[in-house]
């Protein structure tokens, strides 16, 4: 087992193909949670925010809803890429040579970077939703 440097996280990991496979399983579990979280926020917007907002506030909420739709699309592509990578890993478990190991580690590193970028982007959308919630609450209290 060799030490790999995942450039996206900056940490050293000692990972075999089996460990890379397990890690992709954890990522897929995260993807399921993110999907549920996005669906929750979309229902919150649809059932709570939009009915209670004016046109000005509704515009802000619509923009956030569009960002959530984009985030859901990004999540779908990322999940498909993780599944494809995990499938390739599963085929080669136990018979990965040094050259293939470098290839799979490079793919893993790239996916890890994409996952971190996705999380960062999703966190920003959630922040905007929380800020909009504060703004709408204040507007409703003044009315």
C-alpha cells in the first residue's frame, strides 16, 4: 500500500483499491443525503416561502430555487461519475497493478475535488436561503 497525496484535500492517504472503493461508497451515501436535503429545501420554498412573499421577495426566492435546480443537476452528474468510478474499481479489486493504481488514484482525486466544489457551492446556496429567510421574516413582521 502506497501513500497517495489527494491534492484537493491536501492530506496524505494510504489507499488500496479496496479502500478507494469503500470511500466511493461513503460519497454515494452523501449524495443520497444531499439529494434529500435539496428536495427538502425545494419543498420549503414551494410550500412556505413563495406563498408568503411579495413579488420582490419572490424574485429572490425564485433565484435561489433556480440555484437549487442547478445544484441538483450537478449532484446527478457527480453521482453518476462516482458510480462509474466505483464500478471500475469493483471490477479490478484484488488485481490492480501499480499502473492502474495511479490511474484510479488520479480519478479518485479528481472526483474528490469535484465533491468538495459541489459541497462548497451547495453550502453557498443554503446560506442564501437562510439569509432570505431572515429577510422575509423581517418583512412579514413589519407588515
